[in-house]
């Protein structure tokens, strides 16, 4: 059993060990395996809002108290905002800036989003986020920061984030790509961030040591893509892991999340569920014990980070 309720980062934001990420709920296309099957034929805005509300209801009723959106997740912020107005609940809300959704509600748009990590983009998207979420915004994150983007040395961006932080909004960043560790270490050095969100899972654990360093430095740690965009689920392409999960008597997705939650430096692991049933399965991880035997048996599943990120980039949006 894990400690379920906890706090995140220096602001001590009240969160739960599993949070809900809205990437698969706010737009009709995403790169999680089976996403199209989950959504079915009706992908209208109204249908996706109803689905998002149903999953948000299921999450809240199961005790989930951290919800993670982004400007690029289609209408995720709007769906979350309308749900918050209906439920009037006490939860912690995070969102992100840096990508603009450009798919116009199309599934196979190329590209579905455009990245811009400038101070101008920050100001514009912060205003858009606040117009929807108002004072519910507790954590605002740079979306997919990298060392190469230069955003972590952009004084205009850092000054704007510092001003937002002085207003009581926690500041974070998310990372991506094979060089996540270098990005995390650079972010630690700035002292400008309360949290970091990174991809970490059994196939791509390379950011682990840097995330541990971030946690030791006082930053809250959020893990995304714990099930590797569906690859570490029953739909996935990892037969060795599926065999381990079957022998353990645990659904693959729950076991993948259990592995993440067993890291003492992880504060929140995000579920990317697109259905209430997926969320229910994910939440089983709260009650599963990770063992030394499982640690040893799964250690060999990791693949080269460059290969992992190349394979991820080739996954189709459905």
C-alpha cells in the first residue's frame, strides 16, 4: 500500500499519488494505442466533453485530487473548467504552456500542435488558461522544455514565471526526448521551478537519476507516460512484461504504474485514461506491492532512449 494523499513541491500543493492527465480526453486524436477504439465513432466536442466529465467524475469519486491539462490538449482546459463549475470540488489543477493546438478537431492533422517557448507565447497562453480556469490554476508548467530550446536561459521567460510565482502559482516544467536528464539538471540549477514532470517508465527509465536529484533539491516530481502511451498495457507490444504481469496476477497497466509509484522520489504518477474503466484499472496500482523480485525481473525491459523516442515519434494519432 502506498501513501495516497501527499503534497507536491515547496508550495505543498495537496495532491494524490495518482493524478489524471487530460491529454487523451481533450481532443479527438492522440498517440495512445487504441485511443480511437476508446473514443468510438462520435468525436464531437459535446461527446468528448461528456466523456471527459465522466472520467473526471470517476477520478474524483475514487479519491484523485490532481488534474493535469495543457493549452495543446484541445479543449481539455475548457472541459475541466466546465466540470469544476458543475462539481465545485476542492482539487489541485495544473496546466502547461508552450504548444498551440492546431489540429482543428481533426484526428490526423499534421502537425496537431505547434511549439513556441517564447515570453510572448507564455503571456498569451497564460491569459487563455486563466480565462478558463481562473483562480483554480495552482501549477503552471513549461510544456516539453529541452536544453536545446533555450527556454531555461531565456531571462524574459524566467522573469515572467517568477512574477507568476510571486502571485502564488507554483511553477514547473515538463521534459521530453532522450536528453531529459540534462534538461532536468539545468532546471535544478536555475532554482526557478517548484516541480518537474517527465516521462519515466520501464521502457524509458533514463530520467530516473535526474528526477531523484530534483526531488532531493526540493522539487516535486510528476511522472507522465508511466504506461508508455499504451505499450505497457494489455494492448501493448511487450510480451515479456505481459507475462510478468500475468504471473503477478495484476493488469499490465496497474503493474506499470506500481513500478513508478515504488520510486521514493515520485510524488504523482499520471493516469492518461480515456475511459472510466481504464482509470479504475490504473488505480489498482494503489494497492499493489512492488517487490524485489519484480524489480529484478523487469530491469531488463529498458531500451535505448534514442530508440524509445524514435519509436514514440512514429506512433500514429488515432
